């Protein structure tokens, strides 16, 4: 006999098991579906984020193209006029632009906000915000700093081959279009534009590599450090000195406009830069050519304000000294009316009050920047020095025998001809410290030569 109650009980148990299994399966299925949906949504989110980023980046490269189109090949004055009067995109008002795909369909949009360069700065800040058409709420923003390279970006920049002897310490980049004979200690890259060159110094006569040292193993035992601590690089791209002459006429015009132009009366001017924002100037009647020291004057001192455009121009020689405070200034000795190219003579220290970019000094000589015979035993020069056709250095004074302790240049040196503050016979400055001023990267002296191409200097997402 069949026990129907027992059968019904078993049937109910099976049904309960099936319901439990189905419930668990549904829970698992829903969980899987939720995970899949979540993954799809996250992937779409990531895709939109990436698309927004690429659109923002497209805005940056559009502006780089725009600057190249508007500025490349232009003079310094034309570049200045572009930023001040050319109504550049994104400066006064936000500039927006669509981004299209290959079929011409709008995929997104970016907006640009541009901070133009401050006076005498080469820095442009561009902020680009991008978003896709599908998800305009999902935005990403990139900020980029563009900068035009300047001649003041090197501790030393040379056109001819150069020799740096034992006792020289260099803290910034050094580049010479000719070869480099380096026996000091460099803490940055030493580079040359040539693979090899002919060194005609009598003690090392012959063909040499583009960058080399006499120290065995390139280790300076007297200074206790590797000669090329920052490395060396050759051959590299040549830096042309011919572009400087086109800037001198612009500087002269600016000085005439600010009443800080001085003609070639007598043999030059003695200029003292004052920390109160003025400079004192006096005519030099004669000087002693064997020592480059002033012999006598013509007339008295005159004091004027350092102009807002930051330029003093003399159509003759200059003897320069002093201290500046909260000023960015360029002092120029050049002769564009015909005749002998003038020099700038330095015998006393030139100092900054602040070392945070508020004080910047440029010194440009059409011929030499020369350290005088009776210069200070411990001489310091804060500033960017540029000798367009001549050299930055000190004459080989031998009568009487000439020994000096130390010279420190905090800034940069650009010299067309061979640089030198000391000689192999031990005369001149025994210690030569050449320190780079990082502020010159972003605030070169007024009217100092710069390139006409903007490069990306700093990139970040904000």
C-alpha cells in the first residue's frame, strides 16, 4: 500500500529545495548583472574622462600652433606688440572651439584661458578645459606653461672654443659652439656644437674632442670631484650670435624714448646703479688703456631714475658698478652710428638686494665686457653678461705681476670670443665661481635676446 502522506512530504521537500536553488541563482545572476552593468558604466566613465582629457590636450596644442603662427620670425618688438595690442586669443575672454573627428562630427569642445607674459617675462600660462558632447558634465583641465628660450639660460654660452682651468666651479649648463677644454668642476652638462676642434694652446696643441679635460680619468684631484659631474654632450646644435645685432637698435630706440640714451661725447660714461631706484652717470674724459681704469672726468655727476622700460644705452664705453633693488634693468654699450665697437668695464662689484627674481641685471657690450686691472680682490657680479662681438674676461696683466683671489658671477655669461679671468702662469683670479641664477629662466633682463618659438616648459592637470 502506498503511503500518500509520505509522498506528499517528499514532493514538498523537493519543491522547497528547487525554490531555494532558484532564489540563490537569481541572487547570483542579479549580482553578476549588477557587476557587468557597473563595469560597463565605469568603462564609459573612463572613456568619457579620457576623451575629455584628449580634448583638453588638443586645446593646448592648438594654442601652441597659434603662437607659432603669430610669433615665429617676428622681432622682439613685434612679439611685445602682439601681447599688448594684438588681441591674442583667450586673454581678455575665454576662447572656445569645437573638436571634430575625421568625418567632421563634433566630438567635444575645449575652452582656453590664457595668462599673458608679465613685463620682460617669456612665460605664458594656458589653461585648457575639455569635455565630450556625450558627457559635457565630465570635464578635465590641463595647465601648461609656455616659455621662449633666452640667451641667459646658460651659465656660460660661447661662440669660439674656450678653456676653463683648474679652480673653476660651474653650477649651471655650459655650451660652446667651438670646443671646450675644461679642467675645473662642472655640476651641470658641458656641451659643444662640434665633434672635435683644433686647440692651439701651446701646452695642448692638437686636435681634441668637442668636450675634454686634461685630468686623467676626468677626476680633478685638487678640487676633489669629477670634472664633468653633470655630464657632457657633443655635438649639439649651434647657438647663433648674429641675431643679437638686430636687438640693439630696438634697445636704443627704447632708451631714447625713456630719456636714458647717451651719445658718444668724450670716451664713455661712468655709471653707478643705486639701490634707491636711480643711477648716477658722469662723462669720462680719458682712461688708461693699459689698465682700463678711468684717468679723469669731464663735468660732474647726474642722477636719474631707472626707467620703467628698464634700459640704459650709451653709444660709447661704460664703466659700471653699484647695487639694484626691486629693478629689472639692462645696460648697453653699443655704437650703431659707425666707429669702434665699445666695451663695458667692471672693477667694482655689481650686486642684487634680492635673489628671488625682483632684481635682474643685463649687461650687453657690442665688443668686450672687461674686468679692469685694479678690480676688487674678491669681485662679485650679479647679472647676465653678453659680449656680442668680443669676449667676457680680463686682460693678461703682467707688469707688475697680477694676482687676484676670487671672482664670482651669479647669473650667466655669453661671450663671442674666448672667455677668461685667469691664465696658465697663475695670474688673474685664482678662484672662478660661475653660478647660474634660475630666475633668468623665466625673467631674462629687459630686451635680452630670446628665441621666437614657445616650448612647453611645465605641464600639469588641475
